[in-house]
C-alpha cells in the first residue's frame, strides 16, 4: 500500500472517529470541502503545512496519518461500497 493511500484512509478514519463531516473538517482547517474529498480519494498529496492543519483539526499527532491502520482501510472500503450502492 502506498503512503498516499495510508494517508487518505487515515484522514477518513479519524474524521469518522471524530464524527466530522467533510464540511466540518474543511471549516476547521480552512480548506475547501472539495479539497478534503480529493485528499480522501487520493487525488492530491497535501503539503506539510496542510497535513499539520488536518492533524490539529482531528486532534491527533501528524504521524498517525502515515501509520498503517487496518481499521482505516476497512472503513474506507465500507464507505466506498455504500457510496456506490447509492448511485
């Protein structure tokens, strides 16, 4: 698994764990909702300052966003399946 995949799965995981919507995380970080969505889809690799903003908003250490987490990947798989079934 690539580092960007680990990162994107973890952003989504910790966001869900905090019960934050993408809109709430965007508001807390000063980023756009579209950008948060693109990060979670692996379309963009954020800069270090952006990673800091995200980790602060999620109240976690930045390194946790780069640590393999099977719960994060499983959550992303379930969310993706749910999203596809709604289309």
